[in-house]
């Protein structure tokens, strides 16, 4: 009898030990994606989530579009139409993946997207080293790193129409608008930090994609006589400030007097170049993420797009 009891207890302990790792995996998520992991474009596909679950990377079917966008979105904000923070883009068009397409993290090329026939539609083009893993971060940045954790590729370096807190735009970096709210092709407006340090908004000729001379907005952050006064980076900081950082470390905020509710950590934030040519900062309360609300505007430039 004693042997049976001991044996029963041993079996119970063994089963508990088997279940513990499974429970840990189910309850936690560090955002890590291992080489070889893949996602398939289906109507009910699960994405790769950031540790908090605030952001998701995966296939998103927008509206009634015949296909899926490889994208990053705010996952906890309700509604059938998710607010996208980034999407794969190439040759002036968003990468549209048909049903059954597959994106995989590979050692050689990083992310590789193929259609159901195996034809390559897009890849992340890593060149310096082989990928060791990737991370979907709580900042909304999807990053591919080497086995030594060196950065090989990140979505923050390939922005489309949106910047997120902690994101930095270097010289010659740009955002481009969509053609319309539901058409993700490159639109008629562009935000660019020029090589001279001036941040400008300009109109784009379609379909040539040439930018017209004469911006309709400019920060004036350039100085041909003293380069230290010229802009060096466009920064969206963690506290919600959006500014051009001059080489002399002076900050030139895009809109003075605009107030973001505090603490900033309680709000989702984004700065988006909208399809109508307005560049605006928006916020959304995290504690109301389960309710049907709209994004609120902190500021927008120019003040009057019609003029």
C-alpha cells in the first residue's frame, strides 16, 4: 500500500513538472521570434505579439482588400479596422500577399515573404550577418538581430506613414502619405528631413513620384553659414515630444504650446502623415482600449492645409 501511495505521488509530481513549462509559455510572452518561425496569411491567423500585447506583427486584411498586408498594428485598440503603424512596402506599392502566403524568419535573409506558389514577394534584406532571432518590441519596433544581438534590420528604419515614440528619423529619411484612407499605395505628400537639416512637407507628382519644388511647410532648421545650427535628426521621444534636434543639441519642436495628457505612458501615441497632407500627432488612452473611441489630436501641421 505504501509503495502504491509513493508511486502515485511520484507520478503526480512528474505530471506537474511536465505541465509547468507549458503554463509558463502560455502565460508569458517576451516578443522573441526564433529563426524558422513563420506565419501564414489566413483570416484567423495569430500574429507575433510584443511582451505587453500592445503591438502585433503579422498579416492584416484591411477592409475588403483582396489580400493581406504584412504589417504592425496597435493590437489592443478595438474595431475591425486596426490602426497600422507600419507595413511592408516596395516599388511604390504596399506588398499585398494573397491568401495562404507565408512569411518566415530565415538566417540568410531575415524576413522572407512568399506566395502559396513559393514565389518571393518581399524580404527584409539583411547583409551584415546571419539572423539569430527577432523581437516584436513594446515600442512597436520589429527588430532582427544576430546571434550576438547586433541589430541587422528594424522596422523603425523603414517607416511608411507613421512614427512612434522612441523612433528617430535620420537625414534623408522620409514618410509618405497613403493615396486615401484605405489605399496604402504611395500618396501625394511626403515628409522629409533633407540633407541640409531642414524638415519639409512637400507635394508629390503621381505617378512619377517626383517631389514638386517649394515645400508647403518647413521648420527652417538649416544654416549654410553655421552647420552646427542645422538639423541633424527628427526625434519622437518617449515623453511624446516631436522635434528636430540641431547639431548643437538645440531642440526645435514641431508645435509649441500643444499639450499631451500625462503621464505619457498611459497613452498610445503616433505621428502620422495623413493622406490629405497633414502631419499630426495623435493619442489614445490605454485604459480605454477596450472601448470604442477615436484617436485624439495633439497638434497638426500645417495649421491650415487648404491655404
